[in-house]
C-alpha cells in the first residue's frame, strides 16, 4: 500500500519510530517532513506561528502537502500531529482519492490550554479516521464530530528499546526518572527525595521547577536512542508518571522501561493495572510515602526486583505493545482484511526479534 507519512521527523522522536515500523510492515512509504515549516525563521517567528497558526509557512505547509499527495497518489495519508493543517486541505486530499488519517499523541481536549490545537479541533471532524492513544479521547473526538475514532495506545520501539542480559547491566543508579517536569512531578520528586531516597532526574527544563541544589536529587541531560536505553538499564528502579493534563491512563515511558528489561515503578492507575500485573510485572504507587516504601524494599531485594523486571519485559514483548503491533491493530480497525495481513507481518517481525534477543 502506498502511504504518505507526514510528521516532524526529529531524529529521536516517536514519530520516526512509527514511520520505521510502517516501513518494516511493508508500506510503500513517502515521507513528508513537518520540521521545515515548524522551524523556519527565528525564535520569535516560530512562537508567533505556533500560537496564531497563520503566516507564510502555514500557507506553504498546506500548499506543499496537497501538491506532494497529488504527485504521489497514495491510498492513505497519515498525518502525525498536523497542527498547521486546514480543514479544506483535508477535503482536497480526500478528493484525490486518499483516506486521510489524523494521529495525535497529545490531547486537544486536555486541561492544559495549548493554543496550537485551535486548528486541530476544527479539523478533527473532517478526517476519515482519527487515531488516539487514550480511551477518553475516543469519547472527546466523537463528541467533537469525528466520524471514525480508533484507539491505538502508546508503544515501544522494538529496534531501539530492548533488553540485554542482566550480567551486562550495571544498575549503578538506584532510582531514576527520565522525562519532562509536567503536572506535579517536581513536587513529588522533591518530596520523595526528602524521605532520604536519592533520585537521578534526566531531562530538560527542570531548572525552572527545582533548584539545582536539592538534597538527594541529581540532574543529568535528557538521553536519546541508545543512550536512553542505557539510562533505563543502568537504573535499578525507573519511575513513570502519567500525564494528567492529557488525561492519560498510562505512560508512554512505561512500555519503554519494561521493554528494556528494567523495573517499572509507575503511578497506580486503571490503565497501568490493565497492562501489567502489580507485584509481579511492575510496581505501582499512589503516594510519595508508598513510592518511598517501594523503593526501599525493592532496592534491598535485588533478586525479587530483577524477577519482576524480567516478567514485565516478557509482558511487553508478548502482549502486542510494540509500534509494529499497535499500528497493525489500528489498520485492522480501518481496513480489516489489510489489517489482518499487517497483524501477521507484525507477529512475525516481533517473534523474530524476540528470538534474536533470547526472549522466547
């Protein structure tokens, strides 16, 4: 199947991982990169463009996308968070014979005001298919007039995120969090450190929320690709929080941590509980006190901790949590016969990958 994949192809972003999964699944894929339109001009021009969603680059984005699709003539146009897209451009793409799919990991109907979703909310009802990662968005998009909404939860990348033998893992970091300072995370981690638990935080913009000198907290740079995998694997315990302003029931990071073979200590939510068995495949917390207690226990019970990490890893690799399997499942909802073909391809790909890694 010929497919135009549009997205911000930042080298280490999840958009690139989905694109590569589609290539593995056998799509004849034509990439359309959003980055030149998002990044054009100086910092002020970029901020104004994203907030107002007007100007030459927004116009050029819509014109160039339409011309690209007219030249390629794909069966499907998959657009990953197309915040510059006009409703009339979607209609014009459909007139060219393409099924136009909107995929968005963020939540245009979340509690955090994000002005760059104004066009998105207008465009949602026009798409042939909207693909969303959380059940609440299925309801929100449907109420907004979307015709067809498909649930595709977050996933891990089977090429970038994978386990290595325990003997090759240092586990030099007792407890870590890798990610952004969203929601209540800075306050939570400061309170956790105040219990005496050392925590390594890796990410950007933390200096705006926590001073650089906080007892029991150390800071490191955000890690990408192989460095991200090693940062997870170097940690005895990896913390994971859901993004509350997006109404997420589970965290993207939770799939990546378990797929890499490290122990997941995540917020206790119905979403996490449905994906991993508490106490056997992952550990959950509902408060700072409980997180601190779990850290103390698990750091003192290394064999139990590693057994849980291995069980969580098996669950991730055997339960359809990879990008390849998630995308195939989404297409099964869009086009059942074709989706079943993709699902079989994904099964073979992941089974082969498990055999390479010695996970069978």
